[in-house]
C-alpha cells in the first residue's frame, strides 16, 4: 500500500472545502500525514471599480487567513499537522500547478456544483484539478 505523506486541500472557506478537510483529516490520521491547505485568490475583484483592487485583496486575504487558521485548529484538535498557503493566482489553474510542482501524494477537494454545463456536478476548481493533476484527486460531494 502506498504511504500518503502529504495531502493538499484547496480551501475557499465554503462548507464543501471544510468537508474535504474532514476527509483529509480522516486519511491523514491513518497515515500520520501532513495536510497543506491552499487558498488561491484571483488577483482582481470580480467587478472592476477604480481603487477597489487593493481593498478587495486586503479583505479577501483577511478572510482567507481566518478560515485557514480555523482549519489549522480543527486539524490540530485531531492531532494532524496542518500548514497553509495563500496564493494570488487563478484557482482553476493554480491548484494543480501547486500540487504538481511539490511532493504531494493526494489532493482532496470539495465539489461545489457551480459553473457551466460541463461542471454541473463538480465545481470548476475540482473539475480543473482532476484534469490537470498528475497525482490522485479525491472529490468530496
């Protein structure tokens, strides 16, 4: 059986990303693995308003740090090591790039069911990660 040493969990603060974290914790406890939470934030706000970009980045960054710290606390309560990163990149591309360029054994991602027709059952980040990742991906519904 392959040992799972490092698990990547893309997180956006949603209920689904915390469901993915719960599954990652279950797996990590069995293998004594480390979980790495990744929040990838787009560089620009969804609607452009002059002067708003820096305010958007600050508010989103504060929110990300808060839910990642919550994820860390939950993991540590379950005796699982948790590290996290915040990146300012397009999440649909960056999650698989991040995983493929580091030594991860598994990605556990939540599914949202949002997006265009081809992504009705999976969220766009989950969909992109499945197709771009070179390592196993577990999707949590």
